[in-house]
């Protein structure tokens, strides 16, 4: 195993998108940022120098961070931000997972330009549990605002309303041919007829799930969230922010140019940006003036297609990293996820009914601390930063699928607090995530830091244990770090809390995060030195 060292200079970068020059925050002058390529077992050492005008942290999305919680990155959860002019070195070893993950800023909306792929290949002497591809390409889906993204986030926070819609979606940083002034720089993926390629698809968009297709080509899913799956052949990939999907693509069509395209899966009946981002799959030997073939993407609200894709994936039990589903459950929780409101203080709030938007889990709307991170407070036994009284279930039981402000008065108004879930080391926990419909219902991609979980089942309506627990797949469920909880529905996840630290769990639609759709797990140390979190590194940023 190697030590792989990188320096990330976070700085202003001027780029031209959608006919305008814009100053963005980016890493090493690249958009997307550098692709990190390692082998399973390697140690990554990344020196982050913050030469930008903003507070920065970097999160290594999906990395287990075994005994390195100090390197996980979410601001005020594990660390205080790296202030402008300061540096911090993230150091962690990547074991027990292979495939595609990614890294991104975990402050404000900065991940819209501060992100990149993190690819974990098998260690020397091991190979993929599928046909060795002839080539590999990261396909990173992104989201672009013409405005400064920190301003977009701050304005939404100040008004209590929703942030402005983005101006484009992107593939590897480029909007593609359907956007103004963009066709000269559309992303191209070069292939040779008859060869097979591994496409490592990441959804780094902020507020939108995506359908992804390549004209005339089938895709074979072989991994999601850096966990191998049984091969699943499909013509459409559905991918939520935070998720990754590795697919094999065989260039089996006649030499030509084919569009790959992505646009939102917008589960909520709201106005959604329906612009389609494209890239070009270019066969060697295609004629110089070919006609481009465009795939037909599902309708924006095509929930049946999304559900079919999400539920057809299963875990690969022959993977060297397959742990099996823990059978004994130590702790059961029922957690509602959804939007709500908080009262407006000055009568001019831009949310529904003149209130402020909020979001909550079990009616607790998560507020980040400001004085120190939760992880520091846990490690140093500091009181007053968080409380451990996150409710085990929602305060009232009701019809979670019944939309309407009047229907569910007890869950409309939430209070802000920093309530976490405390777990003893090695606790096996099973959580029913139940979507609510208090304001609107939509598919919420819930991401857990520090662990993969098994997705035992998912469905629509109100979860009912006596009926729905019979549907649990305990044999070969998919493993994920981000699960799209079905619109008007539920998902059941299970994992073993075998890593001491503080692990954020939140909606990966970035507009829901400042509204409070989050909580955190505080996992206590185990009984031995090898199950105890070591002290923070000496350059650890303080507040
Ligand atoms: Cu990719 Cu806390 O997020």
C-alpha cells in the first residue's frame, strides 16, 4: 500500500460558462477539481491551503474514516472551517471499499465548484469482480450558478425562502451543446468500437437527482457508492446527489457520435429546471460530420422509473468486502424526514404562508454549533455544544403521506436544536426513514457519513412494520452511503456503528441542509486502543 500525497490550493478561478466570465472558488485551477486515484489500502495525505476568500472544509464523501474522524470534513460537525489563509492536512487510509467516491467542500454551497472524483482501484494482485475494462472515465454531474453560490445560499437563509434555481447542469464541468456559448467545450469521451469501458458516474449536483442515459447504448451497473453490485443491465441510470454509480459500457454501435445526457428526476410537483446537460460519446473513426443521436430521457416526474432502478440493485456477496447483514439489531429507530416551517420573526419571510422554510428529522431541525465542532466537544467532554436527546420516533403519529399545512399541525413548526444520537461502540442500528408530506413530499437523498448501510427495503405510503418488514432483503441488499427515500414513502437501513467519532446524517439536497434536515451519530469509543479515536492532528482547525 502506498502513501498518496496531494496539495489542494483552494483559490479564485475565472472561468467562462454560459457566455460570461465568472470568478469561482476552485481547487488547483480546475473545474471539476483533481481526480484522486488510489488503490484500496493506500493512505491519502491531502494538504489543503485555503487561498480563497471563504471558509473551507473538504469532505471525502463515502470514505469510512476508520479512527480518523478528524479528517471527515463537515463544518462544525467534525471540524471548524479552514479560514482564509490557513491550511489543514487531511490524512486517512482507505480500506474495505473499492469503486468510485468523491470529495467536496462541506461549507455553504461551495461544493458546486469545489468537488472532484475519488477513485479506489483494487490493490495490486486483485482485480475487479467483473470484466476488466479497456478504459475508464469519470462522469461527474454538476450544477452551475451564474451568481456567486455563497451569495445564493446566504440570500436564501436571510429571506427564509428557497435558493434561486441554478442556471445549468454540467458533465465534467461543462453544460454541453444545448446551452448557450457551450458547444465549443462540450465534454467528449473517446471510445473504440468493440471495447468496454468503466464509467464512474458521480452526482455532484446540489439540489437535483438525475436521470442519465447514453443514446443507443445499454449500461451494466457493477457498483454503487463504492460497493459492488450484481450486474444490472439498464438503459437509464438514476442517481441522487451524493450517490455514485459505476457502469460498464460496451461500444457496440456503429462508429458515430452519441449523446450522453442527464436531467432532473424531480419527484416533487414543483417547478424544476428541465434543462438537459450533454456530453458526447465519440467513436474512433466516426465520420467528420455525423449526426448526433440524442437519448430519450424519462419525464421529470417519472417516479416508477426511478423506483425500478433503485430497487433492482443488489449487493455482490462474493465481493471481498462483503460483510453480510448484521442479524441482531440493538437499536431500532423511526425517523421522519421532511420539510416544515419556522415562524418568521420580522413578517417578511419568503417561505410558504410568509414563514421561513425549515426541515427536520422527527421534528428536530438541526442547527450546527458555532463555538467548536461536535467531534471536539465529544472528544474533550465539553458540555453545551450538543444534546443527546434526539427523539427515537416522531412526537406524534399521523398519516405521513397526507400533504397539507392544516393536516399536521404538530409537525409544521419545528424548533432549531443540536440533538444527536449517541451510540455505544458496535451498536447495530436499524432505521426506518419515513418521508413526510407536511409542505410537499419529495425524494430526499439521505447521506450517512462514516459508514455504508444496507438498504433492506423501500416502498411507498406509511411504513407498517407488520407488513413491510416481511419485504426485508437480508441476503444480498445493496450497500450505500446515500439513499433516496422514495417520494411519499420510506426506506429501511441497517448498519453497525463500529467507528468511534461523530457522523453526520443529512439530506444531500443542499438547500435542505441549512433548513435542518440532519442529525448526527456520536459513536463512543470501544474497549481497546484499536477501537479508540486518537487525538486530533496538531494543525486541526479551531473556531
Ligand atoms: Cu457528500 Cu455531508 O456530504
